[in-house]
């Protein structure tokens, strides 16, 4: 079941972190006991003192790994500083004492966190592999066994830390469908086992190759039989360590992306007076980009889309209209920032890549602007905001008894923001966004001709080299189109009537300058949606 707010919202993340540290000890203990039982059958059983020491050291190493895993995890993709820039900034700090810009300091802290996580993974691998692979009494093992296993465990942890950071597995991706935690954890067992097998094989081969570089005192002076037993021992031990890390990573994801209900218990006095205050406080007062902020957006999205918590959505349409305007404002804010910042980045990119410079370059040499690419990384937040505003606007057609959505101008703000975001994303993808003459908009042939021959040269060539960046842009565009169609479908009769009398622009487009494009362009795009011809 989803958690209900019974403690201050600011304690949500702390409680989940403490719960994760407790729960992660259960699978790690099971893996340790099973692996020690199986490996002890290959060699003499350890003494009780040795078993106790190795058990404690294994859990301490795993606790270190879990703590730093939570340290680097983030619900949105952070951008670290370049190593060369870090080195130059460090030299500048030593010479002149200049700490750098706030943005650079933020990225430097991100880089430091990743560096510490890799070191913690290496140290955890050293201790954990030695704890698992020491199966005999301490002091009676083969000469250099602990040193060899520790070195290979260090390499194993270093490899895992680099793999974890490079593949951005530290980004918390919230599931589309919320399932019970136990079911979600159970579904992650087969992928975790498969990944642990692959990583243990890669770590074994790499550490074996590096063993050649070890000094003589760590070299193995054992018989062929013992040498083979040592290789089997290390491979099975490394698999146990990797499996415990993978399960901890999956458990961390399950616990931290679980929905939290920011509402007082139903039937309480707070639920009768102001049930939305805790949710709005988390959205308005939390640090943007924090886990608490993202959990609040998840909860708001599920309230607006689903019919489970109808009483909470009904509270948005209270008579004064203040709650509804606050909810729409927090839902539109990330989309407004996307439209304005991406529009500015596109304008600056087109200024740098002039027509003459593009003629001198090959199309494959033109890459997307890094500033534009970074803005598209937070796909899940933009998806929630589009779904929140569109669903709540569509629901207002039937549930808004006081007409707050229309009278406050929220409907026009939602439609204008969604269409502006769609236009700026389509501009990034290379589509033509100019206002077309009526002749060009008559029929599919005219639309095809307009979008293929009148596009901007620099963005059109950038599209050829987009890769994953453009896959994100296409995904965001699809979500925005679906959201706009949801609003248009709910208010289709009213919009058609307004269009016939020439009031569509007045009723559904904001009076001021849009975030991107012009009012005529937004009206033309909205008319395409109204005719169900927007693709």
C-alpha cells in the first residue's frame, strides 16, 4: 500500500533512507549465509570467530556501499563538471582563491560525489570479497590468498562503480504503474541475477589479467589443484558480492520511487478543511529537483488522472479558486521553464551557426547544442506536468461547479503553455513552425510541402545527428500532443462554437506574448488540433 502522510513531509526522504538501510541487510545476509555455506563445502569450515568477523566485515562493507549509493542517487540526471575544468579550477583556487561560479561549484560537488562513490565501491569490493572468500580459519589460509582476493575485489568494486556512474544507473526513474513494493522487488530478481553474472565474469577476466602485474609477494605459489579452487572460489564470491549490490540497487529504487500520499487521513479535521495544503507545501516549498519534490509531482499526477482519490481532486475546485490556481501554477512552471529556456538556447544556437558557417560544414559535423540537450533530460517531470494540467483541465469540464478554471484564465494558460512547449520542441526537431498561408494548410499535400521545404537550415541538419537527444524530443512531443488532444476532446463543442464566431483566440490563448512563437502561430496550431489534423 502507498504511504499516507502521518509525519511531516520533510521526514519522508529520511525515513525511506533509514528503511532502505534496514531492509537491504536482509537479502545481503541471505546471500552471505548461502555463499559461505556453499563455499565452505569446498574447503575446511571456518572457526566461529572467523565466521563472526567475516559476517560483520561483509555487512560493514555493504553498509558503506548502500550509504554512498543513496548519496549519488538523484531523480533527475545531474551534470558533473569536466575533469579538465575541475583541474583548472583547482589550480585557480590555489593561486587566486577564486571558487568559481555557483553553477560550476554545483557540478563540482556532483563530480566529487561520483568520485567518492567509485572509491566506496572499490573499498567495499575489497572487504566484501575477502569476507566471502575466506572460508578457512584466519591465519591458516594459503600464502597471499587474502591479498590476492582483496586486490581482485578492489578491481571488481572499481569496475562496478565506474559502470554504475557511466551508465547513469543512479538516476531514479519512477515507474509508470505503481505496484506493491514486494511485487516490484520480486520482478527485479531475474534481471539483477543476470547482470550480476555478466559483471562477475567481466570482473574475473579483468582482475585475472591484472594479477600479472602484482609484485612477487602476492603471487600464487600453490599447486594446480589449489589454484583452480582459488579461481572458482573468487568467481563465486564475486558473483555473491555483485548480486548483493544489484539487489540493494533495486531495493533502493523500489523504496524511493514508491508513491507517497501527501494528504491527511480521510475523515480527519484536516481532510475536511484543507486537504491539499500538505501537497501544495511540498510542491512550492521543497527544493526543485529534490526527491520530495518529485514525489509530490507523482502524487499530484495520480490524483488528477485517476478516480481513486476523487475527494482530493474535488478539493481543488473549492469556491475561492485559490487552490486550483496554485495547482495549475505548479503544474505549468516546469513546462514554462522548458519553453523559455529551450527557445533561448535555440535562438543562441542559430546565431552561432550562421548560414555561411553551415555551408562550410558537413551535416554530420553539426551536433546538437549541449544546452538544448540538457534541457530535455528531465523527461519524466515534463510528462507529469503535461498530464497534470491536461487531466485537471479536462476534469474541470464536469467537476468545476463554480467555473473557476475558465473565469481565472487557467484554461487559456494551460492550452497556451502546452502548445508553446510543443512548438519549441518541434522547432528543435527541425520542423517548420512559421505561420502558413491558408492555401498551404489545405489538405495533406500542402502540409507536407510546408514542413519539408521551409524548415530552418541549421536545425534541419542538426536533426540528422540528434540520436538519443531527438528520441527524448519525440517522446516529449508525443506526450504534449496527447495532452492537448485530451483538453480539445473535453471542450471540443465549446471550442468549435468559439471558432465559428471568431472567439477561439480570446477564450483559449493568453492575451500577452506566448512563451514561444506568436499568438497567431498558437491559434493556427490549436486549429489543427481542433480539426484533429495535428501529427
